[in-house]
């Protein structure tokens, strides 16, 4: 049995020496993209009659450029690795780096928002991982460490979560230290962890025990991709072309040839974007599981790049439940969240459930807001998801809103519970926004000329940066003003009542020396 125990370093420590090699491959992709942009159009068109494709020797030049660029990248990455160190303290994770200009950053644990352990494909093959510590603050306020052994990354995550929760005990570092519950086992036939026997990572601070709540079946994920607008557009394109040829005698092939002749790069880019959508949904939703532990909410997902996310309790700032028209027959919902630190451009890591049934959707909301109510479909959330008008106590848009919103005005509504503000909209594509009162950043009331003439207004609820942007639209002015004043008061009261940042201390568990 391997007696090595992975620990989070308290002294300044470098990242793993393999980091420059794991991070240097991106340059090859850039060179390949450049080659496609420069040579592919001429190759497809036949090029100059006096020179063949091989006479120009683009491959030799590409290999030489790739070798030089890769060597330069590795050299710079190695020097940067030599100048990058990190450590963990009782109050923060510290990172200092820089070749010419040195800088030191810290991620305060009392402002911890989420901890992610990420394994890109190449790092996953060789048993390495990156760890990202997200904290509340401005842009790039977190710390990202690329790369550590998987066991070291797990150890660092466990200790960060323990310290953020208020645990201040000293972990057992002997040979009989407990094996981390719920962690991956590296099988003996796999490449495993370089430099150590291929066994389960053992960490000085054990991970908190976890209970799985839901798991996304692969069949449902594939079905949701099939029932998406890009898929249906692809399937409808040949039908539209056939109707154009047979019904209107339209020269479809001539149009296609004209488009292809205009720019091969544009066509390739469009196809790459379309395929990228499918790949993002497949890779992001594959093997998606959610569980709960003393650390908070745990999410796992990924096909080639695996990601383990841990979001501490009370850190979700807003929730969006979205049901496209194509999913209504199955009653499926996609649930995204705002977590401070992730930002607007990271929707793929801000997913609470890629394709949830109605029961799972209610359960997912309960995971982050357990005191909103029970997951009874006939309760408040049931009315919010499928109700209309003032059902369930919602304040709705007045009838005069029909002039600016003829299709959806009956389905808009807003209601405040003791813990959160609920905003719904949508006739064919349904949406429900849930914003905890204490997570309301600010409020705004907007009116354009037409809405002002009709006595309507929008109330914008400003959350942290992310894919969820709640807006209660087309309310009567009196209702909008009343909502603005009342929500501001509820937000102040919610922030006054919220628990301390170290939630385990708040419930009297600070005496536990080990996590879990």
C-alpha cells in the first residue's frame, strides 16, 4: 500500500514541473488555424496552374514554424513556472508569479464562491488537474493553479473548503490517514499518476461525505441535443431546398456553389460554430451528477474535460429555469445559475442541470434554496413554472401591455416569497428566474417612450455577473414602483439575517478536526 499522503502546502511551493508541457500545446492549434486560413481556399479552388499544392511545401514550413513556436512557448512557460509559487494559509490562498514584473495575489477564503478541479484531456490522461478558486470580487479576482497532481489538487480543494467552513483542526498525516471518500480510483491498467503507484489519492484532509441527488442519463442528454433549434434547422434545410427546387424552380445548386466560392473559410467557420454548439452541450452534460455534502453543492460533468465543482451553501446569486418550445412535450428544463467569479462568458460551468425533468428541476432549486418550500408541483414553484395570470399570487402585466407584448403579456408575472423573488415569462419558451433576496446586488426601473405612454415599466434585478439576467417586464408603473421599494427592503433584511461566511462555525461544528 502506498503510504504517500497528499497535502496542501503551507510553505511556498511551485506547481508540478510538467505544467509547461501541458500548457504548451495550444500554439499548435493556432498554427493549424493559420494554415487553414492561408492555404485551404487555394487548395480547394485548385490554386495556380504553374504551382501545385505540394510544390509550395506548406507542410515543411508549418512543421518548422510549429517546432520553433513550441520550443519558444515551452522555454517561456518553463521560466514562468520557475517564477510561480503558491501556498495556503488559514485565511487565503496565495499566488505569486511574474517574469519581468512580480505580483502576488490572494483568494480570501471568507469570500469563497466555488472551487473547481478541472482535468483537460491531456492532463487527465497523465493524472494531473488544474484547480480554480473563485472568490467574490471584480474581474479575475480568483486564483487558478495549472497543473498539480490529481491527489494534490484534491488535497488543496479539501483543505480550502474545510478552512472556509470554519474548521481549524490539524489533520492526521500518518500512514493510516483515511482515504478520501468519493474520489476517483486510478485503475492499475491506466496511465495513472506519474511518479507514484497507481492507487486512490489519499489526502491529509478528507473530503466531506457526499450524497448523490440526481444524475443525467445519457439518453436524455442526446435527446435534448436532437430536440434543439440547430438540429432542427439542419434537418429542415434539405426539405426547404427540395421545396425551393420543385415548387419554385430555384437553382439551389447554383446558390450553394456561389456561397462556397465566396469564402471557404466562412463556411468552415460556420460549420465549426455549429459543431461547437453540439460538442459543448455533449461535453458539458456528459456524466452530469449533483450531490450535497457539508461543503455545499457538488457538480461533476465532462467527457474529454472533466470538471468537479464545489459551490458552498448560499453562494448561488440567481437561478434561471428555461424550457425551449421543443422540450415542452417532455417537460424538460435547463437550469443555469449565477455564481460570483464565474462571469458571463462561462455558461458551460454555470449549469445546475443541463436537462432536468420537472421533478428534478424543483429538486435542483431546493438544493440551493432549501427553505423556499417543498418540491410539490402544485406549490409555488409549480405555479411559477406552468401557471398563467395571477395564479399562485403573481403580480401580472396589465391588459394594456398587449400593445407592446401581444403574445406573452398573460404569461408574465412576479412574486416575492419570504426568501426569494420569482419572475416568470414565456408563452412557448418558458423562463423562471429565482433570486434570493440577500443576493440582490441592486435594482433599476426602466421606461422607454412607448412604455411611458402606456404607463408600463420594467424592473431590472442586478445579480452578480453570469448568464442569468432577471427582468420583470411590462408591469404597471404603480406595481413596478411598489416592487422596487419592497424588494430593496427585502434585500436589506435578507443581508442582515444571512449566516456568517464560515457556515460550519455558525452551526457549531468548528470543533471537528477533520472534514467529513
